[in-house]
C-alpha cells in the first residue's frame, strides 16, 4: 500500500479559502473519532473491511494507512478524508484580503473565529 503522505492530491480552492493541517497526529484523530462514534477497534475494522490489528497499528502510530484504507476508514467512521487527515478549509469573510498583511489577516480571522465559536 502507498503511504498517504506521498499520495495527497493538490487541492484547488476557491478564492478566500485556505487549507490548514490539524496539529494532532493522524493516530490521535482516528482514535478520537472512533471513540466518539462509540466503536471498538474490532467494530471499526468490521465496518471498514479491515483486520482489527490494522486499526490498532494505525492508532498506535506504528503504520500509516494507504489510500484504500483511508477511504475505508472515512466511510466506516462516516467522516471525510479531510477530517481524518486533520485538514480544515477556512474561508475568510472579508473583501480585498490580499491587500492586507499576513498579521492583519490572522488578526481578522481570529476575530471571526472567536465570534462564530461563541455562537456554537
């Protein structure tokens, strides 16, 4: 199986959108999502069509899933591959962003994130 790191497609995004990788490891995200779905490793393995030992290896960060395994895990957990990889698409809500400095963009995006977080 191919490693996911070497096979990630380049994603074309709409203007005003950027990709950010999550800071936690794939192994941690996989386990967190599995537990949130109230699945055991064996149950996830069954719905994803894998061996339970494969799930254990992924969660222990001893192996990385290949492309087919990544799709199977995402389907079994009912999440997107982006969610498993920790990729977040962020859309900015202001015009002429390209005219702002990186520091100004980060500050404005932080305000927007804070305001939307308060409403959740």
